[in-house]
């Protein structure tokens, strides 16, 4: 059972319980004008970022591996139609044809996916020529949210320190070089990076986030 199945109810109550959508000015600046564009929300959870993208005018398809999270997303879509198509599937092996999307967004979810290489390669495959991939992650330079730190340069799964009930207890640390090299290997060029400091009350105790926009060669 995917980790987020177990916390889906608590997660939905904690984040965007009324289904209004994400409010993230950094993400908005990086995705740019998406009106009329075909955009995939990767690892969409309960659909918070999908609703954000639909509100910007995108034609949104949203995918997640957790059926329980998708149930919450679909409930919001039934309450207020935004034209979002929700799909059950694995981010590491996307069930879409090559070149299906103008852009892909993955908001705070890459850190929860075991195989980064497979995920990024799958993203690159479903992007159209000159398509873009925008993602956000916990900044790998910050470690006070982990139980132990073996080595910044070593990829490893870590246990979170006293996570709230609406988060799974572990995630995956990768040094920045690993992320950059995987993007390059998949043919995705970094166009812009934003490093953002958040107060604990803004991000559940996460001291910093990393955002990036990449483009398919």
C-alpha cells in the first residue's frame, strides 16, 4: 500500500481541505503562462497543485499512485468542476504516450519517490519538444528535519523527526549534484533555480525549499 494511502484523510484535512488550490507565488512564476497548455501534475496527491494549475488556465491531467489521495482529489473535482482528469499510476513509469504534455509539475513529491532516475526519464519522455518540467523539493542542504545524517553526498532514505500525522515518516535525500545530473542525463536543461527560506509555520518545519524549471532539449 502506498505510504500516502495511510495518511490521505489527515493530509487532505491539513492541506487545502476546502479544495481552493495551492497558493505558491514561486511556483506560479516558474510555470509562467500555462493558459491552454496541456500540463501534467505529477504525484498530485489530493489535487492541490492540479487545482492551482487549472486556475491558471491549464488543461490539467493529474496522476498519483495513492488511490485514497485520488479519492479526495476527485471529490473536490465533483464539487467544483475544473476540467481536471485524475489518473491512477506510477510516476516512475508514466502511462502516457511520448510527447503528451507541454509541461510537467511536481510539487514537493520527488522526495517521496524511490527511483529518481526512472521518474525524471519518464517525465522527459512524455514532454513535447521544448516542453518544461518544474519541481520543488526540500532543499538538500538542510538536515535538521532528519533523524540521522550519514553523508550529504550519499543518496539515502531518511526518517523524519516527529512528522505530523498527515505525512509519511520517511523520504529520500539526494545531493543537489544527483538531481542535476539526472536532469541532464534525461535531456532536461536547467533554466532557473529558486532557493526559498520558509518559516516553520509556513512549511511544517521545513527550513528551506528548492524550486527549479527545466526545459527539454
